[in-house]
């Protein structure tokens, strides 16, 4: 009997991972638990926390949401100490298992080191192959472990030096946190692909993927990390910056613009900029590029709410709630042979007939991957009586997979890679379809003065994909 | 160590229960599972399904969400048959246990009968006391079991007659579903307090608390039940209506208006009327009664979204997304001594600073119970720089507890029962506060032509509360 | 795929249940836990404890061994109070479920009463049918619940009077313990079929099925209960005896002689007599009735060890250990198609080749039910080279099922009910077979001066089986 | 609150581990499951099976008994293939965790290799330290992983050659099984300290710690492995022997004599000799060395049953059952403050008063470690009226810890290391105490013609303990 878990049928980009770290807090585990809780939207497959009390290191990891892995006070009881790092993971189905969950704790010759990673190392397979040939034994299939093995064989005597050595060998996207019994270390790749922010409260220092984790904890947001920056914080001391691969210019950055389009929470700042503001302006740009003669604007809740509001404002059309999202979707199962059309989508969304019936509707979505969900939604909207449906996408067509830490399907499954806009419109069944252009997107006012990666929209990959033939993974 | 589960600190009205039934479907259990899934918002404490194959009855119940009680295909495997009833329960903490979860299955002298109940029987305690004095033994503390004991002692020979006898003895609010090996029976109290709708697809008949369950299943919505109506559906036959307590006039009804204000999903119909439409119009009425000189309108997502849109439209102010809701709230725990203000509310909501800063903000909420959450939210909104905050409530002040199936706190804890509007405004810390008046609420255009219960807003209780001294419960 | 759980393939009589009670102990739950632990051999299907602190009653029950239901201190934490009753249950597969596990707690009109039962009420079905006709609703299929319903409808005002009323209506075998918030009550049927003993330590009073529970707790063993005796112990007072069905003569008793043959632990006293002593003497009687010209005597460990020692001593043959028992048998599963002969028996026993090879072996077993296990064991013993095998059974042939609380198979499956001794010998494959005769068994010196039930060996049933047509159950 | 788990209070030597392997069987996992089941007595802490179908390898491990780790057919479902190895582990409390459980599966550069180990590598810590200095990263604290790392760095190209290289580097006691997708390899240390046997059935080959696993499976027992022998079995081929450290003489062996005294099941053969026969003869030797003027002989069941029978036979005293063992001991917990003397021992054993009272009793035990259990047992036996108690031990005094795979306490806790026999007798409270002498033990007729290790009795350690200062572990 074939059972398909619904959350694999919903055709979204998979989220990136979320990381959080703290040093100098009397209850580091509880703080990290709350930080991961605020970053839950970045990864729901597994969660983990590793803490240290200056002597030993303590670890708890598990599959599922933060609230499942840490269901009660007792679950944090053994995680004592003043410093901690935590990780929310999202990955492909194939490698869903506990051994790959993070943070990863390694017992070195010189002591214990834990690491949490958001990103993807593009030459990890080559390095691993070479190290295995020299007798190294790997226990996970994550690229994070490659970094730890490089550290172990670095010949360096301090952990910061070991990390520097390893970072000089690897290429790719990474926001990394390392924990030793007396240090918390953060590092960001030279092209600044994934976000990472620094914060402070009382005598404690914090790192997080997004500032929404700081808001929850009333932590003061200090700044975002610079490209290629590595920050070492020894317990009781001030942060100290290094640049293992040299200082990098912001202009040469390749920040993931999908953080603004979809990944980050609208109440967060990433790359030193408020997500909500940019997302709304992209909606406005979209209205300018692709206006529609329509009665109402609706969003696909919740991810395109902000862009839809921007579109509605710019086009002076009323914003309406035409789709209701069932927030209990997480754990549904269903057999595909079920005699209900679009069941997987219906389980997540329902239409509000009174809003839609007889109307010319603009539907704003953040992006299109395979287009199967869009097609089903458009059909449901038409079924309750929409007179016209104009689909507007607040990002350009996705034509290439990401190799820097986002779980996109293969090129052949990306609808925009083999079809023109009219073909996509016909497949989906909308009356019109408009994508935001790359140019318009990058002209969105308020975007940080840095370079962005737009490889998934067809531009060059900013870092060569060394191990392309090898199956890529993400952390 | 005192740990407070967050979902008890968030100061909402507790939801009512959800019920679902089907007869004549080849896979009644799967259908009911999906129906409960769509009704999950009405109760998250426990879930259960009882099915029949014409001979035996099969049961599975558990604490938690539908997706936890039925995690996979296997969990439905033993629930064979063509007919089923299901129940999502919400109740007070005290009686949270599996023995009280529904549907309730009783082995009678004459056979098996299962029952699922949404509502509250106000004379259940008196009847129970009398029956225990005569040697009846109860196993649960639910009023549903009282109905089944009345049936057992009715002296009647058919299940419909047993039910008629029992319904003539009980007073209160009830939408009931009964299942026997060859019949599905629905019944609604004479004052029509709780909703219940009838549907059809192919040869199967369906009942549900709200039509959103029918939408998911592509079931055709036939009509809502009449006050005091009992519908008997024998397997393979057409529905047959009875009125055990006589025909009732719609005018004499006392429908729960909170279904429109808060309980029902906006995409549902209850009492034969679209919830979304009424909720939006209540927002408009609110804007007319309590306009505000402001820059933007924001909602407390998701429950007041529709009312806030109505308010914004009527007042010609821009609707904005100023609060982001974390949808993973369900399983958080936290200690009260935590050094973070408003942590319980912060875990659920975060402010979008860029939207709020420097603005005069109208905040629309659906209702106020204890006002503790409102106070914290208003403080958070002020902290990110709102210039003025005008709180608008899309329902009248709640001054009395409900005895008809909604879990309200005691009168002494309802802020509006001992404080005037200005005192509440000061407690909450808003610059102004306006509630929708009872009169304006009932004048909302489009409301069904029926009577509504407004007892919680200070009107007379439509059904005398017989067992008032006794602790009340709900099903 | 057919999987047979091994413990259903091993062809033993199922054990009876074990009960334990205490009043006046500061830690009644812990004491009862240990008592049940010592009585674990009497029932492994479920375990439960109910305690009282004088006000409320607290309960924990579960399927499996005592150590599974109560895995740690925490599991006893909520069972506060000075009095408790506990139960180890064995029953047929069909009714294995938690709802039937004991003790059973009922909330009466007048208060709470819990009951634990070892035995079987032979007219329970008739009474239940009658009460259901009058509107009583039962939740379990146990006869124990019938007693509680009789109490509820007795019209009496005190619990001891309610119990007296109920005991006058029921017929059958019972050792019963009742607990109310301030009383512990024990009762034994007029024919004294099941054992029950009274003990004391400091200010606390104790009841148990066997004295081995007292040994573990260093409780002083006072006496066994008399036929038809009911003992009421109010908290802080001395025990008070009653005879609801009148005083009974010991001569008229019908004690279960299988307690001596198989059920009770050899280190226990039941019916005021040491089990080990009687079991050994039965072995001696067996040697006198059925001597064998052999080299060694071996037992089927552990249940026939004592009888085999008696046989060896009387016959002046050396006692040897020819079979080793694997004590981890409990949780094995296996498919019947497995290509290993006698796998189910091999999993439990292995032969010691060096002991058996070339020898004429007497194998002593306590009893034969279906003979399938005996047949496999004899084959295994022959396979390792026994020259002759003489099977000796320390009890008479079982020809009738028990209706008084022992789970025997139906008559048609009892090998001795349709076959003479020679036929059984041939089926089993032994060179000779000898059963202890009823007469010799009853002449065993030291047996208590009371009547015994030998119905399973073909004598009259001492209490008429009222509900014979109805499926019988046991508690 | 301090809770002590009973099985740590019972003062026995901990068992060694059990290993099992098969190649060429259509259902290797099921076969291995049964093999581990028969070897359960050698280790109860964790169990695991790894299989291969020629391409991939499949693994399932867990804490607890075989029956807990593999509770049903489903638990074997994913373990497909024709070859498997399995492991039952016993270890010290400190390192009880899943990551250390076996078999251990490693993904090499060249492919997958799994290993299962019984024994202890005495220079594992030194090797590990050296390898970690060279950048190897270990994930467990087992010495088994050291072997796998040596293989990875061997520079050899075939798995048998890698193993040969590793075995030449390690010193200590080992019976090892390795599995690759097409080979099963067994290896035994040059001094032959731990047992390992080879068997055959149809086209499949088998290895096991003891022959009792073969009996259960009806596998033909071929022979035990020679000292230093390594056997490679490629799928479909005949076994091929190698001697990586050269051929060894049997005389130079150092077989663990505790296998005969206590570890192995009496129905097994180890070191090519029947355990039962030797154990009984040791009992006879004991009677010759230390006769007693007594009435009866009793054993501490079940481990000293066979020795006690030998003692009784030689001394012509009756063997009696004076202690009953509760076989449900496994999962009991209890607080030490409990007001019951010797509770931990009473939970496991009860005395049979009728057997002991007024008698002069010889109590035979297999060995004494700390003597705390012996002391409690002797007191219990005296409490029920023994006139004299003569304790006889079927092995010499244990004065040194084992470093070859048996979990003995530290020297300071071994009662015989700091006390003479009379002092031990007085501590225990026996009237007399006699230990079997080393000389008499080694003269026991029938012992294999090989050398034995008697280091724990005070002789020289046959292999120098390289890493003595380092905490030792066992596999």
C-alpha cells in the first residue's frame, strides 16, 4: 500500500536550516531551545542542542519539531552549562535519519568540538573521498563532518586555527557555529550566501540565522556578520574577528535573495535589512511590471501575504482573504488513490467562496517550483466561481537547482526550466501569469548594497560546483 | 518547579468540540479522519472515531490532535465498516483524560450504541444523581454518558425511541451523533445552540459541525439541521426527520453567536450562513460604531483577520500585517520565572517593527476574556514604536460564563464583568478601546433570521441553568 | 503472515490471578508493588494497584508484568495513601485488554469502591443479563463488575452490607479484596476454592494469595481465611469477621488441589499448608504407584523440580539436571513454517546431552493438558540418546475444564478426556507413562483436613455451572 | 531520591558478550535472532543484528534484551539478506549507551564492514591515542572501533588482509566476527581466551560463542576455533583458515576457565568440551577437598545447580531445593531506605522453610565476588532455622580483576583480595567456608588439554596489561 506523506506533496521549496548559539548565559540550553523555537520555520526535520559547562559537553537531538524533541523541562535537564549551540534541520527524504541530525559532536585528540551548519560545501565529496583513501572513517553523510575531519587532520594546536585551516580548504555556502568547552565560534563563507547575526544581552553573546530569535529573547541585535568573517568568543571575553580567507568586499557577495522572497520570517532582519519591507516592495514592483485588470488581490497564506499586500497597495485593488490555511497540516497521511481531487492541497487550503465568487482575482504567490500545487489551487479557486484568475509571482522563474543549501528538485522538475511563461500559464490554468523580472527584483528599493546570488533564476553560479556529478546534500 | 504549559496562558476562549458522521461510505473511517482533520480547530485535546460494519463496532481514541491519534494508515486499519462517527474534544484541564474522550461506546442490553456530543446538558448532574441513587454506575464524568444511561433505562425497544425518550428528559445545548450497527442518528437541541449540517455524496450521507469538512471531502452541503430536529438514517435508506420535543420556531432559537465571532472557520457555513461574510460585516459595524483617527489597521492573526479587513475597508485605512504568528506554538513549555517579559505571548506573536514604528495603529481583536494577552500584545506593539494604539473588539464585552458548551473562565476572571470599558482600556494600556455593541452586532446584515444567545454578553440565559451550584462540564 | 506468540504454544495450564491488599502502612503502594512482584507467577497479562489516602482513590493499571507497568519510582508517585489493593491478571487471549484489567474502580452514589478478584462467578452471565434488562450499563466483560453492580443496586447503606448482599446472590469461586477510602475488606467463597491469607506487620494488616508475598515483606503470617469468611478492617481498627452466607464446615470445602500441584510457589503456604512439602510427597506417592526400572530421574524445570526430587528419593534413583530452561522466553515470536522441529519447545528448553545419552530416564512432569509439549520434549530427549523414557505425571489425568478461575482449554482439547493412558503414551512417544491416581493424590500425607475440588480429574463439579452454555471467563 | 536498580545490587560477575554469525542462509536475520536468543545469558544490556544481501548492509540495534530490541516480525523485516552477524552486549554501567552497542558498522573507502566482538583489547587505548594524534576521529568508546580504524589505515586492499594487519597490532582477548557484503570472517586471539565455535546446516555456515545456539537451530556443530585462527567464508565457498599471528600451540592457550565455572550454559560446549560435565566434576572435586558433616546440599539456583548436584553425589548427601528463584527479577527498582532487610536479595530468592529448618545445610555457590549477596543469603537461610551452614564455593578465591572481557569490580572490592578465608567466613556468617583450590580445579578430569587463564585467582596475567593506567572496557 502506497502512502504519501502530505508534506512531500506540497510543492514548496524546502526551507534552509536554522542555527543558534549563546555563550555566557546561566541557562544556555533553555535560551537555545527558545531560539530554535523562533527559527522553527527554517527546518522541521530534526532539532538538537549541545551545551557545555566548561568541562563536559551535553547533547540532545531528535527527529521532528523542537517541541517534540524537547517536550518538557526534563528534556533540558541534562543540558547544563553556560554556552550552547542548536540546530533545526531540513533535508531531503533520503537522508532523513538521526545520525545526520545536528549539531554534530566530535571527540578529538585535543578535546570535544561541536558544529552546527547552515549551507552546503560544494567540494565536500572530493575532500571526503580523498580523506577516506587516507584511512579516515566517516559516520554521517553530511558535509559538516568533512569540516570536522579537516580540523582533526589540520596539524594545528588551537581550535580557531583548526577551523581556519578547514575553511581555507572548503568551498561553498556556510554559516557555521562551533562550540568547545570554553569557546563559541561563528563563521560565514566569503560570498556571504547564508545569513548570520550577532546579538548581546547582559554578559551573554548570541548568534542566530535571523533576528526573530533575538526578538523573542529580548536580545539586543548588534550586527550581521561580514562576508568571510569568523568571530571567536572565549567565555568571559569580548568577540574577536578573523578573516581566514582574507577580507571580502560586500560587492562581491552572493547573498541568497530567496531569504527575502521566502525563507526568512517577515519580522526578521537578514543581511542587515528588514525582510517585511523588501518583501512588500517586491510585491509593489510586481504590480508595476504585471498589473492586472481585476477586482481583488488574494495571497497564498502565509508566505505570500506581505507581497500580496504590496501588490494590492500599488495596484489600488482591495486585499482579500480568499484562502484559509489549515495550520494542523503537519502530520497528515493519505493515499493517492483517494477519490477526492487535489486532496493534498485541500488539506492545507480551503477557498472562501463568498470572497471569490464572480470576481476577477489576482492571486499572488512567492515562487513556483514544480507548479503542481499552483495548478490545484487555481482549479479550486475557479471551482468556487472566480470569473478570471491572474497569477502573479513575486520572484523570477526558477530554472536551475541551488547547490548552496536549499533543497530544490532536479532541473528537469522545475517547470520554468523547460517551459516558457505561456506554457506554464496554460499548465496551471490561469488566465494570465506574470513573474517579477530579475532586473526589477534587484532594483527593489532598500535591498542591501551587496551582491546577490541569482543562480536559480539562470545567472552564473557564483562558486563553481566542484562535485557536480556527485549527489549533493545540504546541512 | 512550576511549569506552565503555554497554551493555558494564552487567554482565548476555548474552542467548542467538533463532530462528524457518515453512513453508506465504503471507507467510513478514512472519511471521518479527514472530516475531523478539517474540524481540528474546534478541539485539540482528544480525538476519536467509532465505526461499524453492520455487525461489530470498532473504536480508536486518544489524547492530542487527530494527526497524533491517527498517525498512519495502520491506525485506521481496524476501523472497518461503512458508517462512522468522530469527535474532536476540547475541555477544561481538570478533566483531561482518556476516559472522558469521545465518541463514547456503550454496550446495551439490546446492542451497541456510540455517541458524540458537542454542547452541554445543564441538568445532567441532577439526572445523574437521581440515577446513581437507583443503582446506575457511571464511568465517565461527561454529560454524554447521562444521555446513554437515560436511553438504557427508557423502556423503549428501538434506538430512535430510546433517544427520543432521553432528549425529552435533558435540557441544554447539544448537537449529537449516534451510531448503531445499522443506523446513524443526528439530533439538535430545541434552541439550536450549536451548529450541525447535513451533506451527501453518491450514496453516502454526512453530518458535520461546519461545512469546511464537506469542502475537503467534496461532499454536497444539503442544509443545516432545524431546531429540535432529529434525523434517523438507516443504512441504504433516506434520512427521516423527527421532532422529539415538538417543532420549534426559528425565532425562538438561541444560536451561539460566538460561532460567527470566533469558533467557526471563516470558510465554513454555520446556521445556514457564511461565517466569513458575517465576520467581515461585524468588522465594518465596529468601524462605524468606533472609528479611529489612525494610520493603519492590523489584526491579531489569524482569528481577527477577517474582522480587521472589514474594519479597514469601512474606515478606508490601510490593512497591514503588524504581527507575525508562530504556528508551531502547540507544544511549548516554559517556566514563569524566565527573565523575559511577555514570553508566553512572544512565543506566539512577534511584531513587525517596520510596519508599526511611528504609526497610529488600530488593533482589531475578536474578543477579550481576561485581557492578560491583550495587555501584553499592546505593550509589545508600543515597544516597537507605535505612536498611538486604538484597540477595537469585534464583539461586546463578555460578562458572564457560558453554560452551553464553551469553556469560559469563572465570572470573577472575566475582565468585563467587574470593570467598565475605561478601566479595561487602562489595564490593557491602549489609547482607546471600543467594543461592538450587542445591538450593532445583532443588526449586522446577513445574519440568519433566527434568535441568538447573547447570555455571555449579559442577556438572560435562554435555558435555565438547573445545576448551577454543581461544577459544569462540557462535551 | 501467521505469527504465533510462543507463550501460547507452550502447553501449560494458565495460571490463576494473584491479589494483594494492605491497610495501615505509610507507603501502601510500594508495599503492594512488592507484593505483586512476589505473586507475579500467578498472572502476567496485566497488573494494577489502587490506593487511598482516606479521601480520594488513585489508580494505575497496565498490560504486562508488574515491572513493565511500574517501571520506576515515578510510576508509584501518584499512588499516595495508607491502604491499597493490587492484582496480577491472567486471562484468555480473547479478552486481553486494558479495560478488563484489575483492580476495578467504581464511583458509586455513596463513594468509591475498588475490587480485585481471583476466581470465577458461575452465575455472573445470568445476573448480568437480568441487570442489563433493567437498564444497567456494564463497561467490562469481567464478572467482578457484576459484583459491583449488585452492590450498587443492593439498597444497603454501608459497603460491608452491600458486599454481603452481593455475595448472597453470586455463586462460584472467589477470593476478593475491596478497598474504600477507609476500609479494606476481604472475602472468600463458602467452598474455599481459591487461597487467601492474612498477615500483620507493625500496625498494618495484609492479605495475599500466597505467603511468599509476606516472606518478601517480612510480614508475619497470621492465618488463612476460613470458607465463606469476610474480614472487614477499618483504618486503625482490628479485623472483624463476618459470614454473609453462614459458617461453613472445612469438610464441605472444595479447595483447588492444583494450587499444590502447580500454581502456588513451592516456598508458599496455601490452605494453611506448605506447598513444597505436599508437592514432594506427591512425587513420592507417584514413585510408589508407578516405579520405573531406570538410571536417572529428571524434571521439567522449574515447575516439576520438587515432585521429581520426591520421586527420585522414594525410588532411590539419582536426580539429574537433564533439561535447561531459558528464562528469557517471555517475549519471543516465531513463524510456524520455520524449518526447525519443535522450535517453540526448543526456545524454552534444551537437553543436556551428557546427562541423558545412553540412560534409561524417568521424566517427571506436574500435569498434562494437550500433550503437545510433552510429545516434543520426549522427542528431544530421545534425539540426544536416551535409551528408555518413562514419563511420570504428579497428578491425575485432566478430563474436564475448570469453571472456577483456571484457564483450561475446552474438553475436546484435553488429551486425557478422549484417550486412555496407553493412547496418550503412544501419542507422546514415551516407553511408559504413569499418572498419580486421584485416590493416591488425596492420601498424600500432610494435606489439609479439608475437602478438595477434583472436578478437572472427572469428579462432580462442587458448585453447579449455572451459565454453562455461556462463554465462561475468569478473574 | 536515590533509587538503585536491583540488578546492580546482586553481586555476580557480569556476563561476557555473546556473538553469532551466519552466511548462506535464506533468512539470515531470523536465524541470527534465534541465535542471539539462545545466547541471551551472555549479555542483556543491548542487542543488535547487521545483515547483508550482497549489496547493501542493514542494521538494527537497541538497548535491552533481544526480545525487546526485536519485539515482532516487523522488527526483522528490513534486515534482508543471506548473511548476518549479531551481538549481545554486557558492559559496565558508565558506558551503557546505544552508540557503543554492537555490531559496529563502518563505511570505509572500500565498502562497508561490520564487526562484533567478545573480549577486550588491552592495548586499545594506546593505539587509539596514537591514531587520534594522527587525525582519526572515533565515535564510540569501544575497542572494537580501534580495530576498524586500524583496518582503514592498513593500506591493504582486501578486507581479510586489512583484518590480518589489524590483528597483528592488537593484543588481548577477542572472538571477532566481521561481515562484508560477500564475506563472513571469524577470528580468535592467539591465546584462545574467549570461546568460538563453527557449525553447518545445509549450505549455510555458522559461528557462535556457545553450541547451545546451534542446538536451538539444529545446526551441526563442526568444531571450535583454534588459537589465533581466522576463518574467511566467501558466499558460496568453503571456509578457509589463516593464522595472522602464526600457528599457536594449545598448551600455550589461556582459555577463560570461568566459562566452565559460570558463564556458559550447562547445555553448551565451549573449548570443545561439555560445560555440564566439567561443572559437575568441579562440584565433586569440591566435595573431596572440603567435605562437610551435614544433612542436605542446596544450590543457589540456577547457576550453581550442577556443581551442587556434583557435590551432593560425591558426598552422598541428599540434594534439596532450599531456595526458590524469582525469574521476574529483571526490572525491579527499590529504594535502599526500605525497612526490609536484604530486600534486594529477597526479591531474587526466597527460602523454603520446610526444607531448611533444623538441618545442617551445605550451600554450594559457583563463586564469590564482593560477598554481599552471600552474606544476605546465609542470613536468610539461618533465619528460617538452619542448624549449621557450610558454604562451599566451586571455584578458587577471586583476588584480581579480569582485563580480558569480564566486567569484574576493582581489586579493592573483591573480598578475597584483602581477606583470608576465615575472615570471609566470618563476614558472610557461615559456620564453615571452603573454596575449590586452583590445583584441584585444574585437575578436574575431562578438562580440555589446553592452558587456562587463572589470573583472577592470583596467577600471572597471560597477556601484559599495556594500558593498565587507563580505564579498561569490554566488548
